[in-house]
C-alpha cells in the first residue's frame, strides 16, 4: 500500500450504499485514507433517504453525485469494496477485494434504509482500523 491508502466503494448506482460508505469512511479517516466511490451503472440522483440519514449524523453529502467506475479509478485503489453489484463490477487483478452483502436502499423508506446505513457505519469503522494497521 502507498503512504495514503486508497479505498474504493462500488455499487450499481453509486447513489446509496457506496455513497454512505464513502462519506462515513472519509469522516472517520480524517484525511488518513483517500476514499472514493463509483457505480457500475451510475444513477441519476442520490438516494434521498441515505442523504437524510447522513445529514442526521451531522455529515454533509452535498458535494456527492453518482460517478461511473473507470479503469483508472480501480487501478489507483488499494482496497475495493463491492456492495451488491454482482457481475456488473469488474475484477481488477492485484487488488484486495471485500464484498459487503447489503440490502439495496433504492426506493425504500427511511425506516428500511436506517439499518442498512447503520451496518455500513459499523463496517466502515472496522475497515478503517484494518486499512490503517496495514498501512503502518
């Protein structure tokens, strides 16, 4: 790993799960990790329930937008975390992969999305500790 590890979160639309993971890990990492996200088929807009839950936690996802996965983005990553994109997320050799099976928040009310975001929060904290210990 480089001096500043790069973590890339991937899901289909880059509008819910990977958005939440990127914002949460970036917050917890405090600049120690370069955190990115993308989608295999980026959506048109962010999941408003996910946005509301992030804002509720005092986080600002206002600069976020669904981004497409590019070869360059994947090549720069030290760790790639996939979230329910199945075969639509390509595999890049030489990368460390984690697959987080999480329900898709698309079209779900906030009561259904809340536990998904809570699980992403838990996993990002664990990932942070893991990535930082590998970087040292």
